[in-house]
């Protein structure tokens, strides 16, 4: 099971990094083409935007795994261990509910874009492919919250490795 978890995390890191890096590279390419070679490419901005969006949305689960999401913990820090346990269960339960709704409506949106045949302006990418990241990231985020809920219920101390190390 640990091997599967490591492989899943590794795949998330690789995919998020590849999409994000590709988007950054395309932005750099677009700047060079526009300002140095005076030959702007219309497709670059669109593909870079979609690539960055995919990279960020794939990174949601990684940020949760490493506890890098923004959180307000003024009240949480004042609670005793039982209060923290209850608060963690409630917050994670609400997050799981959000992920289920987010994923469902992501699928609805993808289905609507698929049936409409809508494509992007410059490149002609089918928009259902662009929006496919919504249900994909929703499922990945949901799995990370379920992983967190299991850890909370087992009363296992959460280890948050710094992803930069």
C-alpha cells in the first residue's frame, strides 16, 4: 500500500510539474517571439494558459498532502486535543462534501462542452478537454481528503514533509 501511495504522489508531482513548467516555457517562448524576433504567435498564450491551469489544479492534492493550503488556525490553536480532533473531522467531512459536489459539476460541465462541440479560438482544442481537469482534480483532491480523514480517525500524527526538501 505504501508503494502505491508513493507512486500516486510521484505521478501527481510529475504531472503537475510538467504542465506547470510547460506553461512557463511557453510564456517565455511567447515573449522571445514577440519582443526579440517580432513574430508573435497567437496560439502560445492560449496553450500556456491551459497548461498552467492544468498544472495548478493537479497540484491541489499535493498542497493538501504537504499541508500547504492557506488556513486560519487562531481558534484551532486554542482548542484542546479533543476539540482539535472534532474540528478536524468536521472540516475534513465538509471538504469531502465539497469535493463530491465539485467533481459532480465538473463532470456535468465536461459533458455539456462535449455535446456542444465548443472549441478554443486560436488552437481549436475541444473545450471538454480543457475542462476535463475539473473532475480529474476533484477526484484527486477527494482521495487526499479521504486519506486525511483516515489518518485523523486512526489518531495518527500527520507528517507534513516540506516538498522543497
